[in-house]
C-alpha cells in the first residue's frame, strides 16, 4: 500500500512538471496504467525477452511489448525523434543513449521522474549524472559503458599502456601473424565521435566542457590524437577496412581472429570468449603517456511525454533497473550494470574477470557534453574526422582540429 501511494504521489509530481514543460501537448493520461511498449535498440544477445516475460507473467493487465529499433544509435534516435515530434502514443518506455537525455528533456519529449522512487544512491555516481539535466532526473540508468582495449593474450605478452606501446606491439603482430593490428569504430557516425573524443581525452584534453557550454578542445593535443590514428592507417597496423567499422564489425573482426587489438564496449567480451576462449584479455584504453580515458556510455530508461500509461511505465522502469535484473543484464546480456555492488561481487568477478578494470574505466571516464545540441556537435566531429582519416591527407591534423573547434564554437554560440 505504501509503495502504491509513493508511486501515485511521484506520478502526480511528474505529471505537473511534464505539463509545465510540454505546453500544447495533447491529453496523455499521465497517471494511466495498462499495456506499454519498450522502444530500444536491437537486442543482439537475445537477453531482453526473458526479462520482459517475467514482468508480463506478474502483470497480465500491464504487459510490455518490445519494439526493436535499428542497431546503430543514430538510426535509433532518428526513429524516436520522428515518433515523439508527432506526439505519437506508440512508445511508452524509451531506451535512450545517455547523450540524448538533455535533448529529449529540453524538447518536452520525456517527463521528469521522482528521484526517491529509484535507488539511485546504490548506482555508480557518474552514471546517475547522465540521467540528470538542469537539476532534474529525466531518466533512470539501465546500463553503463566504458570503452576497453581487447587484446589477444596468445599474441601479446603484456598489454600496452601507451600509444607508443600499442603501435609497437600492433606492428609486430601484423608482421609476424599477417593479421590486423588495431581497430576501433571509424565509420562516420556516433562511434567515431566517441573514438575521437577518447583519443583527445587520452592526449590530455577534452572536446567540450561537461556542462556543454564551452568548447575546450586543445588544438595541439587534438592534432596529436588525430595524427596517432592517421599514423596507424598509413603504416598499416590499423587496417583500412576499419574505416567502415561500427561496433559489430569491429567485434566480429576481433573474435574471428582478424585483429590483435580492438577498442569496443564490454558487451563484446562474452562473444569473444565464446569464440577465442582464454585468448581474450581486457585492459584500459592506452593513452599518450599512460592509461587513457574512455567516453562514458550506456543507456537510460525514460518515459515518453505522450504515453497514456505513464504510471505503469515508471513501475516497469523500477522493476527493470532493480538489483536482480541488473545482475541478469550482466550475466545474460554481457552489458555493464549500474549497481555499484555488482562490480565487487566475488561470484561475478570470477565469471567476468574484466569487471574491476571496467569499474575503474567507468569511474575515470569522461561524459559526453550535456547539451540539447549534442547531435549537431557529434555530426560535425564524425564528418570532419572521417574525412581526415581517409587519404590523401591533404590537410594537417592540427588544421583539422582547429576547424572542428571553430565549427563546434559556432554551434554553441547559436544555441
């Protein structure tokens, strides 16, 4: 009874906030209960449906239906935005990339949530911040993420800590074993923005301030980061085909034995171990002078402002982000959980030996800018860096970095 009363009060609070921030919207039935849909990126590990089935068995009048969106984040966002701009009631719960929170909140597409209804104090602190915009909670963290360096333990004696060590080892492996040295996500999309941002951070700079209000890109350091990637492509230890890699292509290239090193998210660990067994090692991304810095990734769950069943949607989010399901997110989906205590669980660390490294990487990771214009910022970076990584390299890396900085500053001036 107390729990039901708590949620009712939370919904009434969020209803008022949603109406205030969404003038002109139709009757969305803010406190409604009933069947809901969960729109999220394609489930490549088939772990989601069993979790949904557990909810459906316990809530026959409030069943949830999975709506799988494309695998690529850019395409997921495009479909969600088209739906939300039309004020469609098709989506109830939204699986958002952590960088979309500000944009979706600013546009009134999602509703603010009551902090006290969710156990946020038991989540990793940096992860919670990805769900906050203008001091309000707009979503609930569901998975976290940080980039990791995967390597072949049968080909590499000691994992690299610096770019110089990565280059030396990748060149050696390429020469001895006739396979690619290193690959990341270098196609012109959000993944390239992430890879470039990590390189810039690992060189000692940051693209934009955490609050998204100022471009902080150091042109010299960004040029050094871009030159490192260019050097790998020119020298051949970064294979040219990696310019077409997204997450899945780079994951397959590594687990199929075509790469000795690969930058990817933690979800790639399970399939790689299944294919390569004990030949898979994981470490922090290398940097210019020591361990580098990852970009903080992950997914948050939000409630559509057009949903007719927002009370059920919030109850479902609370269920889906609970401790038991967070354990299953890791054990069955190979995605990093958001509950801090799971990273120190002896049983889990035996099964997933990369957890201590991952926790360290998440706590040291840099968030992407909290900006309603993040998509514009990302498009500029991905487009410019993609051109800069492709021959004939007519423009210096430093000039590319200066141009990127100028374009980003223009976007922030007009926001």
